[in-house]
C-alpha cells in the first residue's frame, strides 16, 4: 500500500521549496551576531556531516545491490535496513508494516 504523497513531489522540488522558505525566514527574523568566520565554520561542519550521511546512504544501497532511484521502486531488489538506515528508517518501516 502506498502513501498518498509517496513519489508525488520530486526531491529537487522539495529542496527548492525549503530553500525559498529559508530565504523568507532569513529576511523576517533578526540576524545572529556571530563573526563571519564562526558562521562559515559552522556551515562547513554541517555540510561535511550532511555529505557524510548522504554518502553512507548511497554506500548502503550499493552494498545491498539495489537502486537509489526514488522514482523506480519496482527496480529495487532489497530493503536496506543497515548502516544509516538502521537508525533513520527503521521506525518508519515498522509503522508502515
């Protein structure tokens, strides 16, 4: 059984929507009084962590010999529940079963 919103909104569209929302929030809220170097360091650290999580997810899919394509679930050959997905998707998989 599929969820009503499953695969209806492409991930790049979601990213653009979130980016737009971030821009609106940045314009209507006060700015942080942190030095530029501290903000750049925090942004770089978050980017490295995010990239690491994304690469770990791709690695888990490749180890399971299954597709990472979100619009072709019929091409998947395994349910990945190890690696980063042991933490992030386990509760969702348990609730949808």
